[in-house]
């Protein structure tokens, strides 16, 4: 699986959305991505890329696009 | 009148995340304006968010003798419709984008509108009634808890006393104001002239912490799930010099988290206050004094000032010995009037007379501290919200009449058991949607049969064996 696929897959698994819906997602704008969904998503991303995110990054990860930018800090290119 | 805002005229009552604020004098003035439009005592459905309009609506109605029913602004439309028909409120106080047929707008302020319904004064109210709250963020029946002015006053006095609140407090909102614990934080702090920091953002969002730091929040409350989230976010490494107090209620905190936060508070000169309550007792019944938080891990403490507990055995007798499990009964002026399941019930008086069977099973230790060990009734706490398992079963049976289904599980983990494996994903999605809770808390398990006794009653203990 490519990093792009792994990344989309984390959203699909954690938030139970389709791969087509994932890129448009923003925290708080869908019922799936609420505070509970957020922690599930963080855990899925940490597992997928074997990283441990800092608190500042966890709370900053507010959209599909923003997540890519944050993972770059952990040397994950998507 | 619930609060005497005139005592704190110049104090700031509320600051929101967008920079707006109101002094107590302004809040009092806003209340008069709004209640004048409502034109006398009546029932209002208040669609709540942690924003200025919702806050001003709540404080104004309660102080002005108008009875608000506090509902989530995000509630399921079908559920709203059922409550609307059952209670026939005179007004809806709702975000401006909320649309309602056959209504007209009487007043608009802070992005909220007072919508007059066609019902007029159809619903009559008992003179004692001050406020209506749902027992959870959930399901099915249009049930409210009826709270009186005296209930709120008694509970507010107790909370102000045991938390030793002063006007210097700056609590930040972490819980919705249609939720009894969230509301109790507003009630108690408004009573001492403190400043509420109002935000609709949650602890997993950057904007929340920016607001927290800019405004120097001194305390927040959390349900067990909040503390689990904070733990995963490695919260204790955050630099929050203004924070002095953490409170916890809405279910039992995992003992290891209780210990961890109690130690962190001890080491950093803060207070952790574990508490216990129910909507049926206005909000609070017990608290664990912060000095005891490390010594009494897992305990929810002692009764609040003005309240008392009893433990009842299976024969209905009082348990006097320590460390024996019994049903927990509470007495106090904060025990609410009773329930309502329709408009006519709003004329009812006090049905509980200060005594509440909590439905929780508890033990008292030799020092007099109480620990919850189980529940008599079949419900779970899902992310702090009470979910009645018999009710979720009924909902599923109504929606999926061809499938056999039963509900079980534990807090934050509701399991759907069904013999119809193919229907389980749809059942799970349905329940998540109807309860408004995140689907990650719902689990499914296909079973070959739902175990039952000879009388046809589901054997839940047998069923739980199938669950991981």
C-alpha cells in the first residue's frame, strides 16, 4: 500500500466514510468526525505510519489536507 | 429569581471564543429584554450550543420565570418533532438558521431567534417548575426531568460551598448546556459572580486551547471519556499556568486515570475533584474532597452539603456495616420533582419528596466514603450520556421488525447482538444516528440465538459471554 492509500484508509476505517468522501472532511463538520472520531482517527494514523504525535499536532489536525502537512513533520510523505 | 446579577454589576459574566463579552449588568438587561418579548410565564424549547445566544436564553428564561426545556441544537429532527408535538411549547429559542413551519419570529439577538409557535398558551405549568432536561443525549421517548427553582437553588448552594467558588473563577465550557453537569457549572459560577468562558470547541481542538490560554481558564469539567482523550493527548505535559481545578463526573473514571490525575494534581499544586450525580438530583449528589483524591482512588466520595445517602439491601432494609453492596438512595432538596412524558405532566407537583432511588449499586467504606460498584437498571454511559439498553432494543425492534436483536456491553462500548448478521451494520448505523453518538462506541456481534428463559426474557448474563 502506498502512503496515500494508507492515509485514506485511516480515514475510511476510523470515521467510517468512503474513500471518495475522505478528502473533503473537516473536523466538526460531520457527525463522524467529532471528538470521539478524532481520537479514533489519530490512533489509526499513528498505527498506519508508526509515529507518535505531539499534543500540538493532535489538536491541529483539523482536516484531511492539514493531516498531510502534519505528518510531514514526522517524515511521512503522502 | 434564580440569580441576583445586580450583586456583581461590573463583573464579567461571560466571554465567548469570538471575543464578545457581557457584564452581569448587561446580562441582566438582556434578560429583561428577552423575557419581555416572551410575555409572561410559558414553555420555551431552548436549542443549545455553547454560544452567546444559547447562554443568554438560558439565564434569562430561568431568571425571568419562563420555563426552558434544554435540547441539543444538533438533535435528531424526528426526535425534535416528537417532543414539539408532545409538549406544545409557546416559543422556540434557536439559532437563526433553524426553520420551523407556522412560526413567526418575535425577537432576534446574538444569532438566536425567539420563534412563536401556533400553540399559544396550550401547555400549562405547575408553579414550582423551573426547567426541563432530558436524562441523556439519547433516544426514543419524549421524557423530561422536571426541576424546580428550589432544586436548582439547593444544588447551586451545595456546589458553591464544597467547591469554595469565588468570583475569581474562570471555568471554560467542555460540556453542552443541555447536559446537567454542564449546566451545573454555569449555575454555580453565575451565583458567585465568576466569569464563564464560553466555547463550542472541544479539548481535541486547537481553538479550545488557544481560548483557554488567552482567557486564563481556571477550571474545567470532564466526563470519563474527556479524561481518556486528554490522557491520549498527553495532557499533563501541557503548560497551563492558570488552571487550578479539574472536576470529573458523568460516570466512573478508570481507577488508573483517577490515580494518574490525582498524582499530577498533587505534584503541580492543583485540585482534582471526582463527583457523582444525576439529572434526577438536579446535578450533583456527591464529591470526593480533593485532599482525599489519592487516598480514595475509585471512590465518588461523600454526600454534598445538605444531602445524605443510605444503602438498601435486597429486603429493603438499611445497611449499616461497611463494605457491603446495596442500592444507593439519596435524600436532599435537590431531588427533582419527577418525570414528564407529556404536556399534562408539567402541571404535576413534587412526586419524589426529596428521596431518590439512584438505581446505582454502591458500597460505603469504614470512613464513610462511597464507591459505585454497579447498576440496578440496564443502562450504559456512552461518552458521558446515559443510554437505556431496553430503549435502544425497542427502537431497533421497531425499525428492524424482522430481526432478533438485544443490546448489552459496558460504558463507552454498546454491543448489538443479533441472529441476523446481515442486518447488524444497518442496525449499528441507525442507532448511532438516532442517539447522536459516535459510531465508534457501537459494536456488533452475530449470535446463533438470543438466550432466553422459559418466560421469554432475555438472559443478558448469558449474552454477555459472547462479547469480547
